[in-house]
């Protein structure tokens, strides 16, 4: 914080303050998050990344001991950003982790619905991914390999749950994530003529090392059930990761990372 900057922060002392209750509910309730179009993030580093990524920040809670790590000058210039100073007990109430980092803030949810802006190539499609840690890790990996986007279909876990947000480690601010269904995706890929490959354990599947996955879309299925019949039906081919060991399958996030490397590195 630069000298001479006048902070516009408020001091919250009551655990019964409506904004405290609001944050506690945002942490726990998916339907409440969605109706509020707001999600919660924790940590100084992620606040700095949110600022750099020009994410719409709504409210920032902070401990007095960390105030010098917050760019108040930037946040004060933003309209409708609340800066709230609280004590450690209240920080524990609104934090989702056992040892709070001293900064908890909320962001406005981006539009994740199917739109004309949704990319159709160099994308990973996640079909019913149920583990929030896997979802966040895949989004982080998609950021690392500069994929054009991540598309969620089927009964995927909550994109904005605290565990997903933590696992994404800031990549959620940068990666374009969309929601769709197999019918809409099938039509979009058919019109664009983009090849769609489902990652499956099947004799029909080709090794990823034998395919050129550049400018394609690859579908990763749920941890328990794999790629759904609906998504397999719109696929133009099937891929698998060759393994020399005895394990039958890989974790969804690990599989996605290997496939994204093949999509973006091998030419």
C-alpha cells in the first residue's frame, strides 16, 4: 500500500452481521452461490491474481495484520468493492480452510453458459467430472497449456465450490469455462467439422501417440463411469493413453494433463 492512500474499509465486529452470514452461506451452499452469482476465494496471492486478471471483485475481508499486502489504491478506484476489516474469530467463520490465510474475498461469477463465443477446437470437454479437486486441477492445467477453453457437460461438480477454486489456484480467473449438453455440442462440432475424441478404455481406441490431436476437442469422462454414451455418440474417434504397468486407469486430472500436452505440444 502506498503512503497517502486513504482506505475506505469498514470494521465489522459482529458475527451476526448480514455480510458475515452471506459469506458463510456462499462457502457452503451451491444454490445460494448461483443465485447470488458470487463465489469465494481465499489468500493474498489469489487476490493479487484476481486484480491482475481484472476479475470483478465484490467484497474483501482482511485481518489488520495483512492490510499492507492489499492493493487498496487499486480497489478504492473500483466501484462497489467493499473492504471489511475483521478479527480472527470471524475470519474462521467465513473461511473454508482449517487455518485461514487472513484474506477472504468474493468475485462475480463469469458467464459459463453456451454461447456463440464458445471455442470448438483446442478444447477439453469434461463429461460428468465429480471431484472438485480434479476439476480445479484440470482448469489449472488448461491454463498452463493455453487451451482455448474448458467445456463442462453432464453432471459435473460445482465449478465455483471452495475446493474447485483452491485447486485451480487462480487459473479460474483466466480460463474460459462453458457449460453445454451433448446435443448442442454435437451440433456445434458437426458444423465446425472439428474432430472430437473421447478418452475411453476400449479396443477401438487409438493410442494418443498415434493421433494428431492439434485443433481437436477431447472428452474426459467421469471418474466412476467414464465418457457417457451421449458424448461417445457424437465423437469422431476414441483415444487412450498407452500404459506399460498393471493399473487399469489413471486419475481424471492426470489423464487430462497428458492429453492436453499431446494436444498442444506435439505437432
